[in-house]
C-alpha cells in the first residue's frame, strides 16, 4: 500500500457548441484556459462518442499540447443504451468505468457538445464517482440551456428544464398547455428542446395552442456567428417573421 | 438619419465566482478570451453594483486593455428595489437604460458573480432589449447553478431551480417535502439556495425532515481551490461528516 497513489479526480469537461455545425468556433473563444489545460493533461476519458472526443482533443492539442499522443489515450464510450435512454434512472452502474481513478488517474467526462450530465448523458458516471468517494470537479464552458435562459429575459430566479416534449400531436399540445400553466401560475420559466425536424410542428402547436400573452423565447446557434435569440409574446409571434427552426433550438415559455 | 449608427448589442457578461471570497481566481481560468475581449471593448455597462463592476474591469484591463479609461466608462446601477425584490415580474421598465444601444453603442450587463439574469438581477434589462428589438448576446463564463447540477450526479435531463426557501421553520419544512415529492414522483431534480447564515438551519431541517433514500447534493466554492461537491442519500448524510455550510451553497434534491 505504500506505493498507492491518491485517488484521481473526475473532471466534467465542457466542449464547444459547434458540434455538427458548418463553422467551427475557436476553442479559446468558448473555453477558459483552465478547461483547455486540464483537458490536455488527461489520459483517461469517458464519453458519449469516442470519435467526437478525439476530434475535440485534436483541437485542444493545437492550443495546449496533449500530455500523451492521441493514440495512447484511454477513451471509453458509455454503453449506447445509456445515452439513448438517459442514464439518470440509476439502473446503470458506472463504477467499473472509474477503476483508473481509484488507481490514481484523473478522468475526464465529456459529451458531444456543452456540459456533460446536463441535458446530456453522464450523470451515471458522476453518481458513481460520488459512490466511490472520488472528487468531482466541473470545469467552465458553454452550456446552451443557461445561455438561452439568460438571453430570454424570462424569469431566471425560478426555472425548469423539462427535456423533450411528447411526439404525439395531442399529447404535445396538452404538455405545452401544462407548461404554460406552470409558467403563468407559478412564475416558473419552462425550458425544453426538440429534435430539429420536429421544431416546425412544435412551433405551429405553440402558436396555435398557447395564450396570446404568454411569452416565448427561442435560442439557437449560441456562441456561433449566426446565433439567434428572440423573445416575444405568442400574440406578437403570430404577427412576426417566423424564426429559424432548422437547427437545435432551446424553447422557453414564461410570463 | 444618414448618420444614424446601427443599434448596439446587449452583451450578458459573466463574472468569476470569487466575489466576496478570500482568494481571487485568475480571470483566464474561468472566462474564455472572447468574453474578456468583449468586456474590454465596452463603454456602457448596466450592473447590480458599480463598485464591483469597476473592480472586475480592472482585472479585465490587466489582460486586455480597456478601450477607454475606467473613469470614462458609463456604468449604470439597476435601482436597488429591482435587485432586492427580483426584476422578473415585469413592473420595472428598463428600456430607458438601453438608450445608448438605440444610439449605436454596445452595452454590457453584469451581476456581482456568475451569469446576469440567472439567479441574479438582470432579466428586466434583457426583456427591455427584446422589446426594443436589440440583439442580445450571452457570453460564456461560470454559472454556479449549472456547475453544481452537473457535479451532483442527479438528473440533469429534468431539473428546476426554485430560488430561496421560506424562512419560517414550518413553511421551510413543508417546502422541502414538496420539493422532495417533485423529485421522487416526477424525477425532476430540485435546486435551491439559501443565505449562508441560514444554511445550518436548512441543513438540520433537511436531514430530519426528508426520507432516508432521497439524495441530496451540496456544492460550494465551485471554480475555487477549496471547492466542495458531495452527493449522498439523506440516510448516508445522517452518518457522514457534516459538510461545510458557512458560504454560499447550491443544494440539490433528487433520486
């Protein structure tokens, strides 16, 4: 035991929001130096997708040289079932993925864009780290939900993110009205997201089904050159130029 | 009209989380270069507190020279009533504060720590910017709520931030149990904050009043050298070493 190293830390490493976009953001524009430096020094990674993590690390390497060649890094993908269904229900035991940390290596947790474990896979890994008594350190970087909330002008002192809406038209409308009720009665801003190809249907339902005075914000492309943020009442939106809906968008309902 | 400039942008400028702390974080550790560069270039500011904004801008100046001397900057404080009571109810019309943007100057919105308009004053100003058709651009930086959520290992696909709890002991316990119910029945992680001198009373109520299986995370000092993050079940917390409770802390309840 005399040679045992202290346990490693689980770092939550945010990535740029340009995943899948035509234009890449310079990493230094959206990640502080501490985040880049820690990322460059890690030899072990747990990720949603190894390929996108390697692409990210190549970009990091151009700013701070990686401590090891890319090929020598240990990059472990979360099981597909975990990141398809969400990993917060507690059925998935991620403790075996953290063995290297028990042996003294720091580990980085990443998703494809933004902050891991927030509207993205990863919470099972953080949960496992707490179960093992490991130190967990979140690093600073872009989080689309929070940028969208701040930019909406809606209540940021009481808000909820509720994930995706139902796909069925009737259930979706019912859910939208439920969220509108929560926003109007409790003053709690309601944020949600949708797969881009369903954005247009969601938008129609929202304009037709909600009350004219309810305020609705859209945010897309945040941190990118063509960012779009706008907040109007439903009544105003009905008269306004339609917003772009062809890319990932954070919707917010408030009063 | 031929000399009219295009309207300015309202930038939401995040600041470090070391406000009121003994140790200062190097700005480059928590703010990306784009945030620092934009901050250095702005001549107009709207803030919770002019003194802390000047202190922040002095730190920015050491990295990117300010475009104008500190004394020449236009720094406008939000009325005290707005930031005491919260400014999301819509009674405060912040449009007059944005006159410079209508005349072509960019304006920065800041709070004392973290992201303005998220668990902090500022949403009235963002609301006014949308009402005037101004561009709103949130910049990347630390947001304690989201760092705390990611680091909790609790459900980050469905969560709510509900602000402060009631001060009265009975009402507080009732509210805690209500939040526990929301977390257990709906799977929605519930985040809240408290004034540090009430943290100990809150913590006792929480340990005594919630169910043993409910999971509770605390996060404080995030991005600082002595950051503390831990998530255990209430049953485990009852047996564990008490967490530090003497500074601003984000509490999360989940399953």
